[in-house]
């Protein structure tokens, strides 16, 4: 069977490659940010600020590639679903990376030793869960797997529970007020990161479509 | 505020996917655009030219007051199926239709059905505008006269009404006696549509009505189709997929099935559904490949 529109396919592949690149940076940096926060190692803060700039450049570039493809190629079916989905998830990726950077920046604000053991444990679990959720969202995207949405929605409930527990712990007043204030924000950042992963997996449901697999 | 997750969207979509029928025919119900009444029901028709089977086992229903588009690559049989709907293929020597096709519940190829009567109810507009070498007025009055209308006033009314319906009246009302051969391509095609409407058909079949027209004339015909669909049922064959997305309520995608052993090819209906579904989320990989332009 002849394959047509190869140039268009290359444009789509280039867009996919950039999306995957953004996903990759996010997953990597999320783990680094949690590490920085818990170890007090603030060396990554500068690195993440650099990455933030890269993402801020990728975002408009992707938007313009997608607009161009929609304008010039009159996409339909899976091509259209892909381009529309990219337009919708790229802002989520950009915002999520900002949250990651905000988490890392807290490593500058207090010493890891200032955290109560329970706070530390909860943050560690939230960090692991957020990283896991993002890996699952990326996997769902890569495989165009609609079932990721259900899995992520379930895991997000775990995240919400951890968030509540952490807020409860912070409200108990065991730590200094400045540290408590910072940690309230951190709790919120992880919780939002979980929501963004859920949103992305939901978008994959539309992206995946309902095409039956090809019969051989 | 950042958007909250949307589990409902996911759940709804999955429920819809689960409820999707295996049958390729679109379902009646909330998403139906017209009255929901079927005008044609083809139940497994095959169409032959001599021993050559041009189309195999087509099952589909055409709904009242809707525009249905037939799309597909050359040789997929879409025009053959269209022509079978008003027995136009009867005029081709050796052509025959096997299987059951009903028009408003009556077998279209029944023994006591007159093909002339069928074509009076089911009009056709062709790819190339084919005005008769007569005046604009006489082109429109031709059909009604054959049907026995002689009254001048009545004919005037029909001519005016048909030309208004075909969005041509304002352009030609001062030169009704002029030859139709002097019209532009787009005007000539609208004249042919007016001529089809003049005999008050039930269905209008259109075989690539815009392929010889410029974009402005094409827009005029597309607007006209949407304008008149409340009174007629329209089936259009088009190579222009964007036209199908612009005008049609439902789309049928036909493709060519090649038999390597016997080195023969035949047209098949691959997928039929709401136009938005066919172009946004086709279920069959062949439809996907065709509408996205990945194969011919």
C-alpha cells in the first residue's frame, strides 16, 4: 500500500518528538526536585531554572508547529485528534514544570533537618507517587492507551489522601511557622502535579480514539 | 484557577465506546438530524456490469431530510451505488442489481415498478452541468410540461419557485428567455438543480456536482444543499472530503477490495456513520488511512 503525505507525517513526528522531550524533562526533574527538597541539596535549583527556560521556549514553538499543521494540512481523524490534544496538553506540561521548579526552590528556603519525621515521610511518599503518576501518564500517551485515565484517577485519590494527611500534620503546629508555610505550598504543588497527570491521561482517551485494530 | 480533572468526560466517552454497535449502520436516536425515517434501505446489494461485480454486499440506509455523502477512491463503486438508487444503471447494457433495495419500503427493482416513475421521484444532478440547448425558462419548464402541466401561469410559478430554491433567480430573472448555454459553469449547475427541483422530487442524487466549479460557485451549491434539505433528501458523491465534512450529516466510505488470486476488484462499503465520527474518529483502519490521505 502506497504511503502518502510523508512530509506531513514528518511534521507530526517532529511535534511528537518535542512533546516526548517535554515529558522526559518533567519526569526527570520531578524526581530531582523531591530529592533536593528532602536532602537540602540546592544544586539542582539552578539546573531546573535552566530547564524551565527551555520549556518556555518549546511551548510557543510547539504551538506554532501545531497551528501551521492545522492551517496547511487540513488534518482529520487521528491527525486532528493528535494536534488538538497536543494544543491542550502542552500548557499542562508547562505549568507542571513550573510546579516542579517551585518545589525544588524550597530546598533553598529551609534545611531538610527542619522537617518533622512524619512530614518528611509524607513528602517522600507524595514525591514518589507524583513521579509514578507522571510515568504512567507518559506511558499512556506514548502507547495511546485510554485505560491510563482510570488508573490515574484512582492514584489521584491516594494523592489527595496524602495531601490531607500532610495538611493535618502541618496544622498540628510541630514545626516553625515559616517552614509550615512553605510546606503547605509544597503539599499543594504535589497535589496539583497529580491533577495534571490525570488531565493528560484523560486527554489520551480522546487521542486514542476508538479505531479497531487492523486485522491481519 | 487551574482546571480540575474531568473524570466525567472520560467515563462518558468510555460508556459511549462500550455502547457502540458492531453494525456499520448509524443508529437512530438523539444524534439523528432529520426525521429519522429511512428513505432507502439497501440490504446487501451487489451490482454487476456483465460478469464484473462492481460492488459487493452494500448495506446502508439513507435518512429523510439529511444529506448523505458517499466518499472513496476511484473505482470503489460509490457512483454505481448512487446510480442504483434511481435505476439509472438500467440504462447501461448488462448492468444488474442483486439484492434488496427499498425506497420508502417498496422494492425499488420490483417487477411492477416503472423506472420512469422512480426517476421522477428521485432526481439526479450530474458532475458536468448539462443544460438543454433551450432558454433558461424552457430548461426548467421541461419536466413539468412532460408531466402534463400546460397552464402558463402555473409554469411561471414553478420556474420562479425552482430558480429561487436553486439560488439562481436573482441572477437570471431578467433573461429567462436567453439561452441556458450562455450561463457560467456555476450558474449552469444551479440551473440543473433547479430543473431537478421543478418536478418536485422526493430525493436529489448528486454525482460530484461541484467538481467542475470554482470555490465561489461551490459555496453557492453547498449553501443551496443545506437550504433545501428540509424539503428533500440528498445523496451526494464527492471526491472532496472537506465538502463532505461541510455539507453532510452522514458519510459512507467505500473502498476497493482486490482479489489477488482472480485479479479482480470490487467496491465495498467499509464504514458508514455520522460525518463527524467518520472524520474525527473513524473505527475502521481503512477509513482512517483514506480520510487522513495516507492511501489512495
